[in-house]
C-alpha cells in the first residue's frame, strides 16, 4: 500500500511517542543539573573574600563547602565528603525534577 507523499508512517509515530517521555525527563534532569553546576561556579565568587582583603580566603562549593584556600597562615582544604554530598544532592534533585517534568508535561 502506498502512502501519500509527506505522510508519516505508523512506525515513525510509535517511535516518536516512545522517546517523548525520555526527552521530557532529560529536559528537567539536565536543567536542574546545569543549575547546580552554575550555582557551584557562582559560589566561588560569592563565598570568596574580596581580592584586597588581608586574608583573602578563596572558597567554592554549593550546597556544601568543597574547597577552601588562603588565610594569614596558608591553609588548603578539599573535602571529598562535601564533593560527594554535592553530587548526590544534585543528582537526586535533578532526578526529582526530571520525574516532575515527565509527569506534568504532556
């Protein structure tokens, strides 16, 4: 049976609807994951002391402080536990956002 020119096949429609859920989930997941990445970059500028400050401590990490460097008596601190905590929070909230977008949008 010949289809009219420009008509879509049934298989194409099934495939399109199969992946629509995954695309909706991925959209919500990636948006929140990128927001957490941006929040970690912004946290460097917000938490770090002014460049002219006497101790000039540099810090980074959101929601947990991952890296801290500087002070009168030089100090370097990197927390692996805080890094894994940040990753866990970001992935859990991204998954929740992905499920929410997947369930709400149609």
